[in-house]
C-alpha cells in the first residue's frame, strides 16, 4: 500500500489527518517550517512505537513533541524547577511559534518511549498554517521526528518524504517546501546554564540575545553533549551515495571539472568557473548565505541522490558561528 499525498490547504485533508492521528491507526507526515515530521499522538505509546519502527530509529533517540501554544506545553513538563520553567517561558515567549525546541523536566503525562527513558522532554510550537488547522481539530500533543528513514537527510517537501519513507507512512499532508529546510535549534534549560544541544534554524546570536549564558559546543565536539542529546550520537543526514565528502576551495578546484558532482555556493561556483574555465562540471548551487544554504541543502541531497553520481563533493562553509547548524549537518552527512 503506497502513501496518499493530500493537499494540506484542503480542509477535508486536514480533517482526515486529524482523524488518523487521533485514532492512532497509522502515521501521518506533516509539513512544518523546519522539515517534514512523521506524526503520531504523543500520549499513545503504541502509535509512538510505530514512528520508531517506520524510521528504523534507535530507541535511545527521543522525539520532539509539538504543541500549538505554551499553554499546551505546560502539562508535558514538571513544574517543580522554577528556574528551568522560567527559562523555558522566556524562550518560548520570544520564539514560539517557531523553530526552537525546549528541553525541560518531563511530567508523568509523557510516555517513556517519547523521551527514550530520559527525565526530560523536548517540546516546540511549530509555525505553519497547515498545523494551525490540524491543531484546531486535535486537542493532543504530536510526537514528530523528521519524516525520513533513520540516518537519511530530513525531507523538506512531500516528494522527499516518499523517497525516504515509502510505505512507512500512510498519509502525507503536502504543505509545500519548508521555509527553513533545516531542523529546529534545541536548547536544554534544566542545568546551571542553558545548553544548545543541537544548532538549528534559530541562530546562536539570536539565542544568546535571549539567554546570554548559553553554552555552545563546536560541531562534532559533543562528547559531553552526547549524553545530553542522544540524537547527536547517531549517523545522520547521509544521502544514499557511494561517496560523499566535504572540500575546501583547494579541494573543489581539484575536483572541478571531473567525475564528481559538486554542491557549492553560487558565489563559489562562479569564482571556480572564472578561475578554471568554462568546462562544465555537474554542479548544484546553494545560496551564499547560511539561511539560504540551509533551506536548499536537504532538497539538493535528495535531488542529487536521484542522479546517483559516483561521488558528491560538498563545499565546506566558513568556520563561523553563523554556519554552525549547516556545518553540523554536513559533518554528520559525510562522516
Ligand atoms: P529529530 O526529531 O530527528 O529532529 O531529532 C530530535 C532531536 O532532539 C535529537 O537530536 C534529540 O537528541 C533531541 N531531543 C529530543 N528529545 C530530547 C530529550 N528528552 N533530551 C535531550 N534531547 C532531546
Ligand atoms: Mg531527524
């Protein structure tokens, strides 16, 4: 049985998705402003188990729970740590609805499986008109990791959900391409200082303006953070290609033009073409700025995957905090 794709702008389609989620009979892929999510009722342990099975997700990698408002997040969190909850409130007031996930102590309402047995739960309020319509019909928190098979790039359009999950999903609500195209930033508010567990769609500078003592680790240097954010332990974001590597400008020059397909910033491609001549290398372009690069990255990986080049070389972006989220994804896509 193959997945049904329905237009998320259609009220009947949203009603059907709400019914499937409420019944817990199957999984629904939903659009968000970050990436597509694979959704189930977060309070239904059987439905949540289906998410892990469909993705082949390790049971030690907890899920993000989606709610429409701060009020609807409150029952999911324990209320005895006033400092933690106060920080959560401050961040949510500034960033919700939006691409910030807040990790705080969990309440007894949240099933163990959602949190991978951890004492905390990750919650966010997404910003998307299709989800506004869905939540208007559904008085439930929605557990939704990215709608890809575990280890693969996150899908940012309905076609890429199908490419990654195939029959693992019953229904896809098509909300068009995702505005950010990269996952939410994840901040744990329970410790002495708030900790950025995963860099994402909200930049570090923006988060520091809200919580100046935010602890930020270099990508791939999350030895301690591995315990705090189990998801970072696993290989992730990798396209199904024989060979994928990152390269700086010298590496790109060596690969241009050649047998490899290149994924580079538009400005870099222009400079390479000028320096090395007009002979075409198979090249896919991304925007020059971090937000634009992030928006196009996962879609480009799925597009390139369909052509199955022998090798993909991806431009290494600048070692600059504004590129932290992109560098994190590339590091893990190519390791
Ligand atoms: P994904 O749903 O695939 O985008 O990944 C969710 C991310 O949120 C992973 O990196 C998890 O490690 C992180 N996360 C989710 N729940 C928790 C939690 N309870 N504690 C710490 N990190 C979490
Ligand atoms: Mg994911």
